C-alpha cells in the first residue's frame, strides 16, 4: 500500500471537521480526530473516531461507520456512547499526535514535517497508509489550491508509506510501542543531523534506541551546544557510559561545557581509567594545546624492535581508530618523547630492526601551554596530521589531531566535511 501508487488515498485534513450523520442523515457532530491502535502491522487500521459535539468529545467505533468520504462520515446507527472520550494506552490520535509533527523518513534519512496524513479504505476497513511531507497539503489546508492552479503553480506532494517512517512516541501522552530500529542502523553523522533538528525529548527517544558506541559517535558529530544540552539532561549512568566510548579529548570538551557539579557527577560514574584520562585533560585551559590534545595515541619504549611494536598493537585491546605515527619514549619508566615513527615504516621494516634506527629524532612538538591558534597554524604550515604535546621536561602528554586544528582555521560546516579517516 504505497501512497504514491494509491491515487484514492484520502487525506486526513479533508476528513477533519466534516459532519458525522446518522443513517437517516441526521447531524450528530463533527469529526474531531481519528484513532489508530499502534501494533505490529505495517499499515494499522483505524479503530474509531472522535465525535465532537460543541465542546465535548465522544468515541465512535469504526465498526459503526457505514461510509467515510470527503463530504463526511455516515454511521450505521445513531446510537453513540455518551461517555466522554478518553484514550487508552497504544492509541494514537492522527490529528493530535501526527499531523504537523515531525517524523523520521528512514529511506531518505531525514526528519520531515507531517503536513497531512494519508488514509486508505479496504471495504469497511480504513488503514493508515502514510504521511505527506510535501507543500501541497499546506496550500490545500489553507484553501489556496485553486488560486495556485489558476496561476499555473502546482504544489508538490511528497507521500511516504507508513512503514518507511518512524514517529516519536515521546510526544504522545499515553504509552506507545515504538521502535527506532531503522534510525539505529544509520550512520552516526546522519543520526546527529536528525537529532539536531528535533526537540530535546525526541533526542532522548532516538538516543534510547542506540548502543553506547553509536550514541557516542553521533554525539561527537553534534554541535557543542546540542551536546551539552543533551548530556546534561541524561541519566548520569547513561551519560557516563556514552562518554566512556568517546575520544578522551572530545569527552573533556563536552564536560567542560557542563556545570561543574554535573560534570563531577558524570566523571564519578565513569570507569576509573577513562575518567582519569578525561580529568587530566580538563586541567588545561581550553584555548591551549593541552586543552586541544587527546591521550588516545600509541607510545612505546625506545628498546622495542619493529616486530615488538606490531606484536604490541595486535595484543592491545583498545587502540585509536586511526594510527598515523608511533611515539617513542625513553623507557617504560621515563616517558620523555625521544622520537616519532610513521606506522608505515614499522610495517615495512625487518621485525628485528630497533626503533632507534627507524625513528625520526628531529620532529616538531609543542608545550601544553602553547596557544591553540599557534598549534593550528603550525600543523597547517607543516602539513601535519598529528602534533605531539609535551610538558617542561619533555614528557609526552598527548597529541593534537588535524581535525581539532582545522576547526580553528575553517568554518564549522567545512570541518564536518572532513573524512572520518582524519577525525579522532
């Protein structure tokens, strides 16, 4: 039942406000809304209508509907349940809960506004066929279709089948069983874009469908303002679980935007190892190299051979997503940075070759106190993908990656276009 293949689909906006009559044509009231029970069906049936008489609403079962046309609805009986209408769990009101609300278009991976709801009749059964996100329904509801036709302008319709959209149950005052499985399978960049286009409550709903790793990746793609608002409103345990999956520098940047008490609470719920890395980064000013750097890197002692480095990488349970260089320190006890080796050189070198023969000892490094703009200029000038950060004794503290540097030199929209390969 694809709406675009169904020219007989009846728009909800045409039905709303139409008269409801008895079999003899007696006026009983107007259509206030239509009721659908959400379940497992791709196109759920309409189970009833809300009959509006004056300022009161009554329920009429769809089994009492003899015909439903654009002109109105005729019932099989004039007998109506006179108890005030009260919705039950699992029921969605199409006008109140869906019309003019936002839904997720799974196929086109976007958030759209529902400008009309499409219905389809199969004998005595009426089903929810889909929604229309085009401009056509807006002009029709404003009564401008004929005027626009006279001017030669034909408003566009954009019908979407109901089984290709996901709606937000958090906007409905009763419990509805809604799955966001389609959204959860999208790329984190797409998920982030959609979350920035919906309300905070709806962001929570999307986030609830994501595992911690996907949630962290999506969160990293959002603007700092949206990140902070969302994490501040999360349950502390969930917030900590998500931040543990983020790169330490990104987690530190996010926590720095939160009230101190809230940041401390979330840090206290994180695993000790992850929280310690983030705490170390939070001690540096945001506008410094220390505030830009990440501790997500690979450092090995100078005594290693090329083969031992590769064995170390294979045994490591957690590694950076992208490894450009291996950082060489004096020893396990002495973490002074003494050299840098491109990973490629280690891979092509004989396994027994010492790092001391491969590593570059003349390399650029910056102190943790260096300004972030100077760091960015240096990386751009020397075409660096990463720049090591050291303290006054030359001890390796972390690295600044190219994506963080470019955020200072390029407009925000350009940094979002960076391939994931270059981003921490």
